[in-house]
């Protein structure tokens, strides 16, 4: 856990208070209907929760489909192929 100095904690607390003041002023300047609609949208987004984590894959790998004309070749399964010599 990170430790912060007393002045750093005080600065962060002051920033939080200032942000709350700015948000309150902004909500006061917005028409009531718009503010209510915004509040409902924020509540719905918070109720949804975070988006599930996407699989850790390199870009362009499956499940992304290949571009048209760039499909992978089907492996050959030729029964008449040359026999292998060991």
C-alpha cells in the first residue's frame, strides 16, 4: 500500500471537495429535465457494473473473422500422397 504525506492527503481531499462544488454548479446550470435524464442514465450505467474482461489475445487473432479473400487454407488430406520412408 502506498503511503502519502499529510500535505498530499490534504491536497487530494481539497481536490475532491472542489470537484464536488464544480459538479453541483454544473448540475444547477443544466435544465431540470436534462439533469433528471442524466441522473437516470448514470444510475443505469452504475447498476450495469463493469464490462467483463476481454480475453488476452494479440490483435487480429480469433474470434475476429479473417478478411474476405484471406481465409486460411484447408490442410490437404490426400490419401494418394507419397508414402514416407523412415
